C-alpha cells in the first residue's frame, strides 16, 4: 500500500540498473563470457570490460554492444558506449580468470614479495604457483637449481598479471 504513495521515479530502474540488466541478459546468451567491469560516468559514458573462458573476440563485443544499445532510449539519456575485452597486462580480478590461465606465467604481488611463476592450479580458495630458482647448496659451496611450489590464498594476492613471453 505504501508503494503506491512513492513518486513514480522510485519505481523506475536507474540508468545503471538498466544497463546492468541488459548486460546480464546479453551475457546469459554467452555463458563462456563474463563481466570484468562496468563503469558509467556522470555524462552517461558506459564502459564495459569483458573476458571469456576462451577469450573474447570482436564479434562478442559487437553482440553485447548491440544488446545494450538497441534497448536503451537515447531520448531519455544521450549515452556513449564502449565494449571491450580485458587488455593484455591487466590485473586478474576474478577467480574464473585464474582458472582460465592455468599453465601460463603470472607475476603475483603479495604483501611480502613479487613472484613470477607458472600457475599450475587454481580453485575457489587458492592458486598454486611453481617456479625454478637458484639457491645455495645445503652441503658444500655453490648453488643448485631448486623447484619451488607455493599455495597462495586469494586473500594474500595484491595483484596478479599474466606475463607474455615471446620465446
């Protein structure tokens, strides 16, 4: 009963909610893709950043862009729209991104150190890194190559970026 007393603008979704709903609908048609970031500026510039389990191609961006563009009223809001895939060198934000990058080299910053290592496993709680390093021999002089392995909870990761090797 109180709802009927609310001004009509409270009953209507905000512009951001409209965009988010359209985006959700568009991505539901492409379950291998997922949202990394949605930002909308005060002057209605919409920036959508996507990633996918098998990457994101130009057609994916066009399809998502059309879903949003064709369902918003430019008479109500004069908006600008940009839909793009996450860039090379962008920090990983979601657990799903870690899982898709198993087997690749990451540069991971923790509160204590920065480690460049192969991501050998990832699940909902942690990642597992593996790398080779030179350490002093336990007996005798000189150094030896040692295989290191580290399980790292997501809570300890400040930033992780996939590194690109051109070898």
